[in-house]
């Protein structure tokens, strides 16, 4: 008899299976321009539900995944939980565009309300990501969305969203024995604020299974599924093939001890992380399934010896650069193609610019700029000066009463102004930081260090009376190209 399927409550009214079936492989099955048979593929979901795996994860860009899931849910009303994502292209967003995107998913899923809509942002220097979340909050209040989640957010921007009043219940991030980034600041923030992690990449595209134990490294251009191609890049970033083999040997030893599969061990290790609600395991519907094996994870209990063995193997990992989701936001891009070409066409400038004589002005659209007669930033030759910047977006205060959240958003605005003028954060040579209450200096300084520590500009921090209502921090910056 199979062990009972574990479930976990993401939030009141939404309990999910702790092994969620991921449908991203549908896009891989359709990548040569074909299209799966929606009826037959939907029918292939039935064994998962019958075995207790009632939760499915998809996205608006996973090929026909939403249509397939919608067709199946229509046959088994109320029996499944359908988690989807909205992944818009970067650039300005309107309230109507957000409504249209949500309605498209509703139509495909044949639903009147989305169980969980997870939002992905390609970059945070453009405040359009906040516009999107605020518009999604309106649709949640209207009843078109039951719950809001995020996908590939780092800890800093999860903090900004939460502190700005967005009701986030989950964040879907890469988390595996190969990639433990989410164990740090991300897990601490989620436990503090009641957000659950949905972990994907837990099997690293199948690399953390018996298939690759003791096998030679495939060539960099070797064919494979999109998942395999993607996670081979993770392996290289995490220290290389021998590091992976060390983790595989430890995982195999634990698996043999408990008479389970290596996939079971890799999943159980992440399910035991305190902030994790569920892992997402991909399925190629209609081609192959691993239901009996997946079910064994619920009966597996790792002991201290197992955890020490896995941790010792992980000690040789090279930390993957950045925080959760940065593999999509900065080089080296850990994607199937090694860049964003299969996702995006371009990144428009975050803010409007205007040439005025020998200067180029950047305008962020806050009401203070026309009132006081200044711009967000000005470039003259190779020099850029960014005005004192607070955590305001148009007429809305961002970050609530959290000084760290405000600081991160201020630095986002600085970065957006620099990008609009052809520069980067790495070009900053000086920052001046003003805090309303000197008691906040450490939270502000730590946020500054997280974002600019690799640049190490000259810096001054002082206590000052700030003009903007609710502003806890204001920062200005100088950059040289």
C-alpha cells in the first residue's frame, strides 16, 4: 500500500500536495513547433490525481499547459489545484493589460477564479513590476484570483512587496542539493513573514538521479531536454561535474540505506527545509510517469547521519552567484540557451529621458520633479548625478515602515535611472545616505551593502530630517562611465 500523500496549507483555503506535478515539459514537448493533443494529454493527468497528486503547476508560456489542465479540471471539477504564472515582457504595464492576461489564463483553465497566480518579473530596476502587483491585488480583491504568489523573486524584492501591502502567500524558486541559495536570507524572511516556498529544480532536470551517477560529463552542446540543458549550466556554476558526482554518491548512499530512489532522497531533503511547502517535479504527460516512485518520498525520513552525509557532499559546492532568481536577471544566465533570447526581445529603458543641450535628463514621473524643477538624474559626458531619491513610486509610498525594504527600492530607482542613461550600478563612485532615524542605520547599511558591496563606492550616512512623508531613507549617487 502506498503511503498517504502529504499536503501542506499555503494559506487558509489552499492546501497543496507536497509533491506538485510541474507541466513545464509540455513546452519542451512542443518546442519544434508541434502541439500536443490536448484531449489525450489531459487524460494522462488522471493517474496523478487518482494517486493523490492533485496539484499541478504551469504558466502562461508553458505551451498548451493551461489548456491541457483546464480540459482535465473540467472533467474532475473541484478535485485539483491549478497553480499558474503570469510572466509578462518587461516594460510599462496598464491595468487593462493585467486584466487581459488574467482573463486569458481563466479562459484556458475554464475557471472563474485562479487558485494561485504567481508573478515573475524580469528586472526590478523598472518599477512596472510593482504596478503589475498592485493591479493583480485589485483583481484578487475582485475575486478573479484567489491567492497571489511570486516566482523567482529574491529576498530583497519579496520584502518590498510584502512591506508595500501585497498579500503574497508563496514564492517559487530553484532549491536543490545542488543549489541551496534559498536556505539563507530567503528562508529566514519567509519564516518571519509567513510565506511558503515552492521549490523547483529539486532534481536538477534529472541530473540528481541514478541516470547520471558515475557517468562522464556530456559536452556543453550535447542535446537534451530544456531542463537538462539548463541544469548542466547550474552544475558548471556550482563547481563542475566532479562536485555533482560527489553529491550523487552521497545521495546514492542514503538511497541504498533506505531502499528508495535517489530522487526520493533529493526531494525529501528539500521538503525538510522549514520554509518549503512543496517541491515541484516535472512530468512528460502521456510519455512516462514516476508515480509509484514519487509516492515513496512520503514514507522517507532522513536521520542526522543522512543529513551530515549530504551536507558534507555539499560543502564542496561553489555558491551560485546572487540570490534566488538572479539566474534570470544577470549574467551568467543559467537558462537552457545561456541567455534570455528565447524569453525576451528587449529591455526598454525604465524611465523616460530627454536631451537638453549638452545634457540628458532622466525623469521618473514622481510629482516632486515638476514641482521642484529637477530631474531624477542628469548625464553630462561621462558623468551622471542622481538626485536624492526616496521610496516613492508616482503617488504611492513603497516599503511601508521597513527601512531595509525602502532602501532596496531606492537603490532600484537609482539603478533604473542609471540604466536609462546608459550606465549601471557598477559605475557608481559615490553614494550619500540620509536616514530619518539613526536607529535605522544598520538595516539601511546592510541593504546598501547587499546591493553595492561588490562596487564599494565612497559613501556617507547621516541622520537628517527628510521632507517626504513616511520616508525613512533618501539616497543620492554619482556615477562615472
